[in-house]
């Protein structure tokens, strides 16, 4: 009787362990993704913001691509 209970507990522990193991890579990937890409995204955002805010650069783009950027 107790043996069967132990067997069941062991089985459920195994499945939970496998589920947790399945989640660990995804969590690690998310953490890595954010820790690696967030600084780059922030830098890119800052650079683009500064460039767009710089009217000389905007006029340069307008001349270069012949596209009016300012609304």
C-alpha cells in the first residue's frame, strides 16, 4: 500500500521536475534576451531620438532621401 503511494509521489515529482526543467531554458532565455538586448535597444532609442531631435540631421535626411520628415 505505502509502496504504491511512494510510486505515485515519485511519478508526480518526476513530472513536476520535468515541467520545471522545461521552463528553466525559457526563463534563462528571457533573462538573457532582456539583459543583452535591452541596453542595445536603449542605446539605439537614445541615438535615434537624438538624431531625430537634431534638426540638421533631419534636413540632411530630407535632402539625401528627398523625403520630408517633419510634419
